[in-house]
C-alpha cells in the first residue's frame, strides 16, 4: 500500500529514547525544556512563550480557553478545517462562524475572513492549508485593525514561512501538531505559542492543572514547602514528556531533510502531471512563501472524484480529502452562513489529496501518477459518453 502519510523515524530517534530510559526520567523534565527551547529558536521567539503539549488539539483548546470567551461571542474559522478547531470553540460557549476559502488554494483570503466578521467576533482561527501559508500577513493586519485575536492553526506548517518569518508568529497564539501523520512527529504531541508574555505564562499554568508552581521533585530546592499548592484557576494535564520530546528534538534537527524530500516529491508530481487532462494542480506558493508541503492535492470533475479515489484504493494507493467542510456537519450547522460557501463547496466536491511523505520513492510517485492518469481518463470517458 502506498500510504498518504508515513512517519519517518529510525535509529536516531530510537537512540534518543534509549537515553531517556537510561536517565530514568520519562515525564516532563529537562528534555522537554530543551525541545521547547530548540523549537522557539526555530520560530525566532523566546522559549518562555512556547509550551510542549501532548497534542496539537490540546493547543487549540488551550488557545481558545485563554481568551475568556463567553456565550454570544463569535470565532471565525474556515469551513475547510479540522474538527478540533470547531470543538475547541464550542467548549468555550462561543459560536463558530465559518468563512469561505479560495477554491484553488483552499486557504481563506483576507476578504473571506472580513466578510464573516461581526460586532460579536472575538477571534479568528486560520488554518494554513497543506502547509501553504496563505494570506496570513494580511489576515493578521486585518485582525489587529479590528482588535480581534488571531489564532494560527499551524498544525501542518512546522516549516512554513513568509518573507523569512515563521508561520505561527503572525498572530497572537498558534499551535503545531506532531502526531504520527505530521511532518515533524513525536508519536503524539504538539506545541503552543503565545505572543503576549502574561498569556504565555497563563497557558503554561493551564497546561499543568493551573499550578503556579508544580509541587514535584524539580522544585524541592527552590521552595521550602514544595508540596503546597497555588492554583489561581483550574487547568488540566496536557503537557508533553521527555520521551516524546526526545523524539521531537531529533525530528527538528532532521526537519530540513524531511521537508526537502517533500519538496522534491511535489516537484515530481508537478512535472509528471503538468499535461494531465482533467486535472488541476495546486497553485505554486507566491514569492516569499515557503511551504511545509504537507498536502499535495489535485482537483477534477466532481462527477468522477469519488470513483477515482476508489480506483486508486483498489490499486493499493490511499488518497483522501482533507478537510471535509465543517459547515455541512450537523453539530456545527448553526455556524453555516447563508447562502453558503461557494469556494469551500467547490473545492470539497473536486479535491483529492495524493500520497506525500519522505518515505516515497520516485518509483512510488510515478506509480501514483500512472494510476491517477488512467483512472481520470477512464472515468471522464464514462461520464462524457
């Protein structure tokens, strides 16, 4: 099976875990702090502003929780987002309001976001589709002008930049995902960034039970009664640990290699599919934009898309569409605008994500290309006969 995603781990990651076992400190500890510092350096921010978590989803929930949202408040997000973003909004009591996306890039434009804003909008959560930054700089400027908090869902964008600036640092808060399907993986894990120092400190507290100072061994030498608790507000336990941080540190060092191979695969798809009839390929990133190349998507006649996916699966090639439009999910239907989201609907009916991970050989990519061309040609002939 040629998979859509496949984690790239090996001897370096195993050795890093062995070192953790040797030290016998498996939980949140020095390797967690070292990984946070290394990731902060990767972003170009202060280490105290990032917190390693047990998932990217936890980062979304913490980000929204830190905004003191209330019932009646609105949070705008693109409909083509992962379900975690809408869930995080709903748990605060706020209402998710879906904006449209550009049908070809699958990223919201600043105009898409602006059309969804009302006097009740408290925040915007913007996803960088497939690792492509989109109009994040313009959206950040719009939010600043309106006094609205911008949360960047950078789950797919660990290496993405605009004019040299890391995606995730344009807004007020951001999170990244390191689960087993992402570019930089820790098995499960994520990182959250808060631009404001006070908010960053609060996020760190909320990530560990709301404690101002943890009561464990690590604080025994800095407090005479280290077991006493100071909890100004309740939190939960969503921090990362030294085992997953050890994997993450190795993956971060390997990130240029991992993204470089993804870039090569994208270039090969572009070259081999350039003249394929009935297919639209992803637009190239604008000047100054660097992508993480998490997704490679093609778009085709909506009458054949599902059948093509089935043909490829029968040929042991797994494809999918990410992300299904949330405004059509019954649980979030109250956030669906009228008369609809034409860009999102157009893309959702036509888009298919192809296998993309560094473990693919050039031969694998050519196998995908050949099967895709064949299926599109045959299915097109059927519907146009």
